[in-house]
C-alpha cells in the first residue's frame, strides 16, 4: 500500500513538473512569435526607407551626407534585426537591435528636418505616399513592440515565480527574455513625424 502511495505522489510530481515545463515552453513561444510580428513590420519599414531616400535624391542633391547616414543606419538596423531574429530571447541581440533602431530614428529625424527646406519634395505625390506608408508601418511597429514586451514580461514573471523558478534552470530556461526598449522612450510612444 505504501508503494502505491509513493508511486501516486511521484506521478503527481512528474505531472506537476511537466505542466510547469509546458507553460514555460508556451510562454517562450508566445514571445518569440511576438518578435516575429515586430520583424515583419521592421522589414517593411527597412524596405520603405531606400525608396524614400531615392525619391528625395532628385530634390536633395546637396544633402548627400544626410541621405548616406539614413541608408547606413538602415543597414545597421537590418543587421541588428537579423541577429535578434535568430534568438529573440537573447538580451545582447535585443539590445543591439534597440541601439541600431535608436540610430536609425535619429537619422530619420535629421532627414525629416532637412526635407523641410525642399518644398517641391514635400509636394511630391510619391513622397506623400511613402510618408503615409512609413507612418502606418511605424504605428504597426509600436503595437507589435508593445505586444512583444507584454509577452516577455509574462514569460519572465512566470519563470521567476514560485514554483516554476525551482524548475526553470533545470528545464533550460535559465535567463529572462529581454524587453525591446529604445534609448529614446518617446520614440516608442510616438511614430516619427514625416511631414511634407
């Protein structure tokens, strides 16, 4: 009889540990999927930026340095996104992406300020369409980033709570996932203003 009780207790403990493992896996998959949504929108944004620069080149022939800075920052952000997409739970990769996004946001801000000096560029139908698409994409990035950060917070909270914290390291969930935060917190809240 004692053997049956011991076996039942062991079975319950195994079931309980399996449930914790499955919840950790589910939460990790959610935040990785959340990052995939950010990746989709950032790729769209990165694809729009060269078109914006090409359209502006015809009008901004004396602003080569600004245009090159935007393209360089965009390329760095693409590389940061590729690194983070490989492991969205890696704090170093997420931090690299956040830094690259901060540089890109700064370059785009300088680009927008420079464009103010070119009324013909602001009146261009192509530029207006690209601006609208970029603004829409920025809003989608902000929503996807918020969802990702919510999912990361849920994962980290569960992983650090009792009793999952007892099993997390043993199951290979030894570190918290990183939030995607930018140096300029205002950049997260509001899409960059592109005015034409």
